[in-house]
C-alpha cells in the first residue's frame, strides 16, 4: 500500500457541557486511519435500517422484537430464536484493515450459554469447515456474563480478551472490540475503559470466496452444526468501523458524542471547503477527480443520518462544483445546525476508493 499524505481537513464532533463544537485535524497520513463507519444500526425505527446511509440493512429474524430503551428503540432478544442478519455483504470482511465493532447491551445473567452481540464467522458459512476457515470476529458475553472480544485470522492465530468483571446485571453497558493492524494489537473496551489488550502479528481476515453472513444476536453455523450463542437481553446502537477506534474515540462514543467517520483523502482527490460556510441560502461544494469513475457526495446530520444525496453516479475527471440549497431529499429546509458532507469515490488505479468528510453549518 502506498502511503499518501493528505491535505484534507477531517472533522471530529465533540459534545460537552451541552455545546457542540468542531475540531479540525490535518494534514494527516492515510495509514493513521481515521475510522470509516461501515454500518450503524440504531433500531429507532423498529427495524434493521442502516443509519450510516450506506444501505447495509439487517433483516429481522425469528422472535426478535423492539422495545423502548436509551431514548429510542432497541432490539429485544429471547436467547432462543431471535436475531438480525445480513445474509452476505463483502463490506463486512476486514481483510488486512484495522477493524472495530461496538454496541450497547443490557442482559441478565444466563449461564446456559455464551451470548453473542455481533458475529462474522467464515467457518460457520462452510458446510465442510476446516482449519483453513479460521477467520472470525465476534463481540459477546461469556456464560459468566463477562464481555469478550474474539479475533481469529487466516492462519488460525487466536486473540481472545475477556473483561475481569461480569456485566450481565440488567444494566446498559457499552462494548468495543478493536483490531489495530498498524499497532498490531487487539483491544476490548467496556464502558469507555480499556479492559484488555493483546499483541497481534500482521495478518488478514479474508472470506475465502465464501458468502459469510453478519449476525447480530447469535453466531451463524450451517452444515456441520446449527446456529448458537443466541443473546438473551437487549442490544442497541451497533456500529462497525473500518479502522481502529482510539481510546479518545471510545470515550467520545461512550459519553454520547459523535465521531468523524472517514479517513483523509489521497492528494490525487482534492476536496475543497464549502463556500460560503456557514451559509443561509446555498453553498458550493468543490472537488477534483484525477480520473473518471463513480462518485457519491452526500450530506449527513450529526447522528449519521443521511440528509441529502447531491451526487450519485459517474463523473468525468477534472474539477466538479455541486450546490447544496440546504434542503433534504424530500425538499424540506434542513434545520439550523452542524452537518457533515462526505465524498466517496471509486476510481481506477491507486485512488480506487477514497473517502473524505468535512463540516458545514447552517446558522
């Protein structure tokens, strides 16, 4: 991988003492990855919709239901026949990338089984599972109620971190599992605090050509056994990031703050600040593409909900200018506040996939 230094400014949102502010960070080297939000499921609409705006919707299965919790809705699972899944999506295969999985859980103690929040298990998707199907990552609770982060790579190297204290106490807890390929460690955080860290040699978690589902609320296994580790309790606000969340990132999420969700773009893709910013009636967003390809430019609110898609499709190489009139996809005026606009490109060559995010405000 070629290391590129970026001049793109990346926004991080910090919420403290009831005041919303923006911290601008840059320049930044791309290998010091700012996490990309792959998917986020808040369950507030009583379904498995992906609040990141990227369409990685979960299907609700079996006895899974929804109930009020944490100011919105959460998934309620009975430990036997309820779960959510996405049958196959290559976006959930880490490869050599750093990876982070996080979510809130409220579960009673149930010593009959391990209880899984999120799982991706290559062996589970292969009827003829063997040691070559080692790759897996899952965030779970042990039968004793301890938080657990399990990572196994392509060469069957296992890293398994368990928290010292049980959290199966009927209260809400925030769990984060991190695989940091650059620092060569895996880490588990519980309620904003580091619960354990283990070294991890350079490795990958690949699919082996299998269609591996992502399950929330259980572990998927087919052919050689049956699904297991069904969760008893409630799950809320599950997120997956391509990149390693830092202790500061985890603390911000634990405290209810927001987080920038994209790494700096390579210098081949120029992404200029919006002008004017702040704006009242309209603003212009400019970027330059080194080659032709697919482009998505969209505006999000601070919760990660997509407000307006400005560009979705093929664009030729060269300078681009796109106007946003401050309205959402339905034509309604967006309320005053801070927004993020995110550029994603899929071009040929070394800039095959680039992300960048900036902040913009409506006064």
